[in-house]
C-alpha cells in the first residue's frame, strides 16, 4: 500500500478501529504450531519489505528522491513494517506495509498521475515477481522431496503470502495500490468519491460477511480470482 504522504488523523483512527475489530473477530485463529507461526511471520516480513522497497525504488528511478531521503529505499524490514497492516495479515490473511511517501511531481518523463501509478503498481508486482523467483529452484530440477519439511513449508508459505499481498493490493480501492492504476481511466468524480470514502468501502467489504453472512463476502469474491490468476502466473510452466 502506498500513499502520497503520511496517514491523516482520520486514517489512523480508522486503521485503529480495523485492528481492534480484527482482534475481536479473528483473535482465535490458530496457525497450528509455534514453528508454523514463526515461518509465517518471516514470510510476511520478507513480502512486505520487498513490496515497500519496490515502491521506493521505482519512484527513485523515475526521479523522485522523497522516499530515499527518508531511508525507504532499503531492504531493512524495520523501515517498512506497519503495525495495523501486520495485524491485518495475522488475523485475516491480507494486509499492508508502512506507506511509502512519494512526490509524483518530482518524477521525470511521465505525468504525475502516471508516475504515481507506476510507483504504486510496482509494489504488488514485486510480490508476484518474488513468488515466481521462489519457484526457480524447482524449475531447474530440485524436487520438493529433496527439501526438509521446514524448508518446504516456508517456501509454500512465502509464495502464498506474496500472492495474497499482491491480490489484495491490486484492488482498485484507495488507499490500496490498484486505485492509482484505476484512476488513470476512472471519471474524475468517481475518483474523487473513492479518495474520500474508499477507506470506509474497504472496511465494509471486510466486515459485511461477519455481520450478514458469507454470501456478503464480496472481498473474497474480488480477491480469490486475482489470487487464482496470480497463482497461475507464478506456477506457469511447472
């Protein structure tokens, strides 16, 4: 997830509410065992770090050094992890990292809107790339049976986390990354409405099925096809 600047007070309050509701609804979720939970945490840290680094790196390549000046062109996880986004991933299986500040008006060779879209979409695209890179050893002859169970479980977890993170962030709802791409084609009045109310739309999508049943799980309806498509790309040719 990426935005032009820091969270507003409204966003902080809303995200705090989301975190509280996540814990309320999903606090009993089990990861099976402590070692499986640890593998998940390591995979999550790797995926989020690569995702946010990609935002900052691409913005820098386009001429905007805002993220670089704040130390965000880095693979140091501490610079990228977001408390609420990490809690979201722990409890519901998708989430986000700390927003990477950019100034698209510093970008060269592209309009600010296009530059912002390129930087935004670099995040989830990097997760697709990372998931694909994890499959390379198997493409070059290593068989799953050659790996010890923990390594194989970590590989599976790392791929799954990256696919989930990418699918969620490709959604065209602000402040998710996909909105910056959708804004290139959406009418201005729709973009303006989404920028104002998108966070609340996202909350509604998360919690509608909890109050009204799984038939209202529109978020899964949107993300599951994306996960399937990304999975097919990641595992293509295997």
